[in-house]
C-alpha cells in the first residue's frame, strides 16, 4: 500500500488526477442528497417524472460509457476521448 502512495507523491500528473477525483467526489456527495428535493420542489417535477428523468440519464450515462470504452479499446485516441469527456462534464455542469 505504501508503494502506491510513493508513486502518487512522485508523479505530478497522478497527484493532479487523485486530487481531481477527490474533489469531484466531494462535489457529487454534496449535491446528491439534495438532487431529488431540488427537482421535485424547485422545478416542480412529479415523483414519476423525476424517476423517468433519472432513469433516462442513467441509461444515457451507461450507454455512453460502454460506447466510449469500446471506441477507446479499438483506436488509440484516448486523449481525444478524455478531452471530449472533460468537455461534456463541463458542458453538463454549465447547463445545470
């Protein structure tokens, strides 16, 4: 276990990725409990409509993750896919 932390300490890109994952987890954990409350009380969605929106977003998320995984396994374009994924995350946050 200590060897992994040594690699994180020595490599700046691994430190950046680890910190980014930690910060994204904190962001998701702070928004997650209130997501349904905001959707139902602020945006006026019914319980069934919110469930349908959540189900659709999860289906799109899983399908896109599998699709991107297949594409990146077949082609050496992982950098482009990572940039597109980062842009999609930024765009999604901006839209919300």
